[in-house]
């Protein structure tokens, strides 16, 4: 996630990043955005689900916070499918 927005009002972009880049550095692809200040859960996280699943299938590793957001959105993580 890239931190964007104003002071005391952060907004985050979900991005596919190269591990060697810094947190707010150049991204490979923007996948959506997350605004924690919105009231409705549907409005908080907006993402391109197909592209997120594509990057996960290619081996992308989400951070812990992004994994929680993806789980809330109903995206199954590839390595979590086998466990029940």
C-alpha cells in the first residue's frame, strides 16, 4: 500500500510493488485504493479484483494489512485454499 492524502487524512493505494522499491516508490501496477474514513465498507476498499487475483497467482506476497483487507473483500489467498 502506498500512503497518499493529506495530513491527518491518509488514503492508501493498493499497488503491485517490486520488493526492492521503497514503500511510496514506483509501483508496477495500481490495483485500487483504500479510504478508511468512508462510512460504508463497500466504499472503503475499491479494487480491480481480476488484477489482484492475477498478481497473487504470479506469486505476489501481500503485506499483513493488505491480506486482512483482501480477506474482508472475499479474495482467497492462494496459499490459504488448502487449509480448512
